[in-house]
């Protein structure tokens, strides 16, 4: 997508603080972190939200979550995954992304 912020980050047109990349997934730190560890995990292929996600992409995202959680040191202590979908779900960027939040005891306010 020509005007998609996350597509531009993946393409290197806009800087992003990359923490992980493979052939299907790109992950980078959120610019407005809500926890000490706040990583966005996105498929390289543009899809608007989780409703457009195919099984292969879902598997790639899930695999990346495990790698990144261990890499970031939150696999043992725990973390939260969030994927907002649509306007009522507070989705602000219309490219499927999963927030990985951790690094401290998370509260209900972050649900």
C-alpha cells in the first residue's frame, strides 16, 4: 500500500527501530511504548487486520512472538499480546500488527 505507515517502515522508507525480521515478518519498537518492552510485530505482506490473516501468516506471527519474547527477556516473566481490529477496536494503523507488551507487572488498564 502506497500510504501505509507500516509498509513504509518495512520498506525502509521511514526509520523504525527493528528488533526482528525474517522473510514474512518484521518487528520494531513502538514509538509510544506502553510498557518497558513494547514491540509491534507485523506481516510484511499488507493486510488490514486479523480478519484478513491467512494461516501461514498467523503461524509466522506466532513463531515471531516466541523468538522476540525470548530475545527481549520477557518469555519467563510473561507478556501480553494485543491486536486491535477496526475503529471500535481502536485500530490506528490499518496494517495487521500485534503488540507484544512486557517487562513489568501489567495492569488491567492495559487490557
